[in-house]
């Protein structure tokens, strides 16, 4: 019986020593492995702040003028410009002219003047069904004016206008094509 008690005591000590060895091995391996580093994207040169899902609303006398959203925004404090990617601009119309939704691949938002350069496959579509497309369109905030020197195409039900250069008044929805204008008109249903 005495040998049996010694054997049980030996097994108990062996279990405690084995447990301590397992714990020591785990602690040792945890210290050897560096803590996983969080992947943080480095900001490009001259970018002070980078945001995902950017949204900005311009109001005047309590009325929304336009809203600007982007998948990503990078702000350069020195130039006071925000560089946007995946851009959507919604221009609210006054007096029942409806909203105008504009999309672009990129944009440059000039914070001081609130001017916006929409760049890359710029497309505008109104609530009323007409639209435009151009490679680049600039929004001049002080004049609530969309302008481009590029080739632009304006479309409406049954008609298409093309020209080089455009001025588009966002509050009244009046536009002017500057030169080299062509027009195609089709009767509805033909």
C-alpha cells in the first residue's frame, strides 16, 4: 500500500511538472513571436489626412446647394485641396428644376473657394431625364456654374447636342455650348 501511495504522489508531481512545462512553452513562444502588426496604409507624400466615405454638404442661407460624396478623400493642407476618388455630386435645383446627379472618377475640391474640378468620365443626369458627359467639368462655386473647355455631349429624350466648351448654370439649368455644335433630333418612337 505504501508503494501505491508513493506511485500516486509521483503521478501527481509528474502532472504538475508537465502542466508547468506546457505553460512555460506557451509563454516562451508568445514572447518569441512579435505581436501582429496592424496594417496601416502609408499616406502619399503631401497628404495630411485620408478619409474613407467622405461626405460634404454646401448650404447657403439654410438651403442645401449641393452635396459631395466620395469613396476616398485625401487632404493636402499646404495646397488646401482635397483629392477625391469615386465621386458623386448632387446639385439641388431651386424653383422646381429638380436635382442634378454628377459622377466622376476623381475630383479636386478647393477648400478655400469651394470650387470642384470633376475629372474622368464625368456624367450628369437630371431628375427631368436630360444629361451630359465630358472628360472634365469644373464647378465654379461663386457663380454656381459648371463649365468645361472639353468636348461635351448633352442628351434629352429624342435629342442629342455635342459641342466643344459648355457653361451650365446649376440653379436655372440653362446651358450654352461654345463652338463646333452639332445637333441630332429624333421624333419619339422612331
